[in-house]
C-alpha cells in the first residue's frame, strides 16, 4: 500500500530514527570499540538497586540488580526489549494479522506505547490535516472527538446501534463520494476511520466479525485507514473475544491500539501500537524525539508479572476481570430496569464499564444534569459529548459502573429516576409532546 495518502506534512517529514541512533546502533556490538558518540548518564549513579513487587494473589516478582540497572537507563523507543518481544507474541497470538505473514520481520510492526490514548493520538497527529473529515461512530469516545477537533478535523458521524457501527450507515455516509476519487489529493474523500471495536465507550457495543468484514470492505473500496482503538478488548462479556480488525487486515490498512489500563492497571501507562511498519515507525520516531520511550520500570514489572502468571494464568486473570465488570453491569441493569422503566431505555452492554441510557421523556440530558445533578447528588456524563455535533441536544446519559460499590448502584438509579421525574413535573406539557 502507498501510505502517503494518509499522512499530513508532519507525518511525511518524520523519518524513522536519527543519524545518531543509527551510528550508535552500528557500533554498539563491535569488540574493542571505544564509543564517545553517545550521551547516556552513568549507570553507577542510578539510585535503585533491585526491587520486589508483591502481588495481591500472593505471587512476588523480583527485579534483580542487572534488570534494575538496565531499566533505569534509556532504552529503545520501540519498548524495553523483553517486554516488546512479549507484546509481539501477544499480538500474534490474539490477532495474527494476515498481512504480516510474509512481511519483512526487520521492520517495526509493533511498539510499546504509554497507553492506547498515546498510540491513537500520535497516529491522528501524523495523519490529520486541517479540514479532514474523519469517520467516527455515533456515539464514540469523547476524548477522540476532542482530539479531532483540536487538530482541525471534522468528525463525521456514522450511526451505531447495540452492535456498534452500522455498515449500511457507513455506506450511506460514504455514498456522497466516488471510490475512484479517494486517491485524488484534491478530493475531500475521508481517509481515516476511528473506531472502538469492543465494548465501545459509551455504548458498550461490540462490533461482530461480520460487521467488521463489511466495514473493512468499504474501507478497501474508499482506501481508508482504520484506527482501531481497543482498550476494552478483554472486558468483553460472556467469555468470547470478538476478532479484531487487525485480525482480518489483509492489506495493511489497520493501526491497532491496545491498552493495559483496564486489563492490568492504568497508572503504569502502557499499551501497544501495531500495524503497518512504515506508520508504526513514524510514531516511534515521534515518541523517540518527544519522550524517548515508555517507562522502562513499568514495562519490566508488567513483563515479570506476565511471566509469573504464564499464558494460562494471564488469561484466567483477564477472564476474572471481565467477570467482575459483568457482575457490576448486571447489578446496574437490574436497578435500571427497576427504577427507569417508562422513563428511559437502555441496551445491555456487551462489555466495558458503562451503561448508555436513553431518556425517553427528556430531550436534553445536559440540561438535566446541569440543573439537577447537584441537588439530587447523582452525576453522569451527558450524551452530547460523545457525538460529533456536540451543540445538538442529546437524550442520552453515560452511567459508569466500574468503581461504584454494588450496594450504591440501586441508590444511584433511584436518584436518577427521581431527578427525571422532578424535571418532568416542572413542565409536564413539554414532556408529553416531546418526540425525538
Ligand atoms: C476508547 C478509549 N481509548 C483510550 C482510552 C485510554 O486508554 P489508555 O489508558 O490505554 O491510554 C480510553 C480510556 O478511557 C478509552 O475509553
């Protein structure tokens, strides 16, 4: 594939690596070489000797003196090598991208990032030009919309439902353009799609494989790059992991952002970017100049934990995490049914941490929250922030169930119901006639 279509001027200018990095790499393994070319701090001055981390399950992971010395030094912007290799095996085992089969192994296809947010943001930064139309699902992650607006892009909404982005809606949005114009640099055919394939925040929808295939075919027709932001992959409910876009990527048009935030811990700030070597290496170069690399100590700790748990233990842990959130979801679903029937509708989330509630009697959830949230002591995110047209009123609310104790979920839904009823009582005529 020719990736020039997807890159903005900065993305085009970014080179992989620098002259100095190349020089240092070329001399580092030569016997008897005295290199005065680098600029590393002296490791004898690093303060930490070794460390033991006690895990809640009774395991202990130990970072010995040599590992600790290594992780306190600068290292590769692709990631701390042992962890990066683990990540590569992880991507191959879960997603096995078809286009990697005969690809040149020496080129970067994955890198460790400081979370999925860094990965997809850096991709947007190298691709988006002022005025570009970028396809997003309605609804989608509010920060992704923030990012796109900041970069001067126009988020172009494609309606989703309980199973995520609707392929027919995508086709209808794209029917405004002709596929043959996609590669004309002067046309305004969208070139990027940002999508959360599993347990979408805020809707909780997971795109089934058949829909992914249909969307992928449309992406091929119009030569779109798919940015797959998948931090909730392991939070899919019911023990099934729906195959990713990366796993059906025959062309090399998917850039995938994984996250260790919800399946491990967000504070370590770790994730993975995988996809076409040329594009990943440009992001790597950006990270190299702006940050050098993700935190080595965090990478080493996570790597040791995964080694201690082994493949089966890690899978078991991820199933337990998904089961935990599923119990939280079940509690919120049953309380929502108890208190909100007749006032709101909601579909069962297929994963993740949120219930997406549609108020059937109130057209503007933002007003409701701004007017009544404090007095009723119940806060939720208004739906409008998850759609491209943020100024339009939205009847949706996003309710998070990840951290609230189960005992409080029922109280929360009761308070929401009371808040809605009070608002309706203030102007009953308005609510009786409202249709949306
Ligand atoms: C859709 C989506 N992408 C990315 C992120 C951030 O992930 P990370 O912590 O890996 O940067 C979040 C977290 O809220 C999210 O909901």
